[in-house]
C-alpha cells in the first residue's frame, strides 16, 4: 500500500507509475475523497469546539438562573451535524482504504519501462543447454514412460492440473525440497519455518493477495480461511502489527509448503504436464530488512535462488521484469528461468522481488531505529527458492537419456538413498 500523504503530494508521479504498469486506474476519486475528508475533519473540529463552548455557556446561564433553552437547541443541532459528518467520514475512510488497497506498488527507478515480457532485459546466463544425440522428450512423456508421473489419476482424483507422483518421482520431489531447505538454512542463513497452509483474510490482505487476486485463490466455504498461494503469505505476516528493533534485522525465513492457485487467468496455457498446476510444492525465501539494505538483499536473494540451479547443473538465465510485467506488490523483480530442452526455451522457475514498504504498510510492520528516531516501516522481500515441481521437470528433461532413463544430479544422490538414476 502506498502512503496516502505521498500520493497527495505526488499525484503526477503516481499517474506515471500507473501508466508505466499499463494500469488505467484513475486516482481522481481517491484525491477527491481525501480532500473531502480533510475538509470535514476541519469542520467537525470547529463544531466540537463550538459545542464545548456552548456547554460552558449553558452551565453559566443555569448558574445565573437564566433560560438556556436556545443555547441547548443550538448544541443539539451542532451534535446532529457532528454525527452526520462522522458517518460521512466513515464512508470516506472505507472508500479511501479500498482504493489504496487497489493501487499497485511503484516501480524502483532501476526497473526498465516496458509493456510486457518482450521488454524484459536479460541480466545474466549460466550454463550451456545440452546438445542431445536424440530428440529430447517432454517431461510428461518421460515421467509416464517411467511410471513416476500419473496425470490421468490426478485428474480422476481431483480435476485437470493435478498430478500423482509415484515411486522415484515422489522420492525425487522429496529429495529436491530437502536439498533446497538444507542449502538455504545451512549455507544461506535462513531460519526454517513450518507455517499454516491456510490463513485468514487479514493475512492475505497483508501481502497483497486480497482484494485484487481473490479469483485466483481457493477459499474455504464456511470459514474465513484461504489456501495459501505461496509461503510468502504466512512468512511475511509473521511480524504483522509488530515493532522490531533495528538490530534484529535483517530476518531471513524459508519454508516448504504446498501452494494452491486456481490459475483463473491462465486458461488454455500449459495444459499438458506439471508446468502450471492448481497444487504444487515450493520452497520460499522471505527477508525483512531496513530500507537501506533491501536492494543489496534482493541481489543476495536472487543469487540464493540461482545457486539451487547451479548446484543441480541446470542451465538458466535471469531477467529483470519491466514495469508492464511486474507483479502487483513489487518494486523490482528478477525472474530466474530454467532451460527446458523439449520447448527449446527458458521458462520461469523463480521470482525474486523487493516490495519495499508496500506490504509493511498493509501489515503495519515497523522497526525502531538504533539512533532512537521515529518508527519506520520495514522492507519485505520474497523469492521462490525454488518451485519444486518445475525443478523436477527441469531435472527430468535436462538429465534424460536416449534409453528413457534419467540421471540424478550428483547433489541429490544422498537424498535419493544413493540412487544415481531413474529407469523403467
């Protein structure tokens, strides 16, 4: 959420930010409601002062034995007007809050201006795509032939975009998540958390999923509970409504969770296989920092995600999302994309974002500076560390062999019980 005072003082900058994001939202109604509210607050303060003065006059008149009826009638009229103003201010507050919750974060100055994914510049690339002596297969063909992925059973148990992993497929999924958690906790300094997989509306609002993305979420019908779309939601909210000490920062958290997304806006995209699922596993990384450290921490966060792929020996590249392709709550985002031989292209496997104080304002998470200055909002960052299902896809496709077997990356062998390959 953006600071209303900043919006009030910089309306043209807000409009440019929205235009750069291809967002046609009109902030005129917000500014009008804000102006009306401030005028009403001034009026009600004057009315209350007059009412207090009138009360004194009533008391003085009664003390002198005089008739105070006319003064009391005026006080009653003033009281009615104050009630009307208070009711209108409540309406304005609700309208202002709704609009503030709907305005996306403003991009950092270093973010390239662009319309869509075609305007995302490549930042770096690691590894060379492998040359196969045969036509590489897609992960769904590999997995079904090995008996480790069952898409039909997933659809019959649930619906499309659900998958059953069997045998060494399930073992590979578990190996990947344990490897990632060990890497982030033992080498990168994150604290492992096991959060709830369902959270309330306030928690979803705190990180920006509500109200904007309600259609992409799964909600429990009879409870104020939502299935999490990512562990970012509970991890970032761990310090909602808290005041942290500066010497506590930065805080690093990581968690494995299943994630649930309706993919309401992705109809017809990546229908086959595991690339776009309603339920998928992910290891998430979250950082809570001071504003001064947050962009250095973003670079480290992105490197932490990239290191997973470097350790697995899988080619990948990193791009910087342009203004038109960035997420709602982000000020700057790097996407890490993994090479998929069957598609002859890079596909996103991790997004690493700095949200600055956008989420912190919604959660009211602040810190007390060491110098004793006034409280400040923290900066929050999040990144996939990384999407496990998509990593499994990348392993199957990049380590496939002509005979249909799949090699196991060396770093995963201890997590696979010593197995070095998956074969039929």
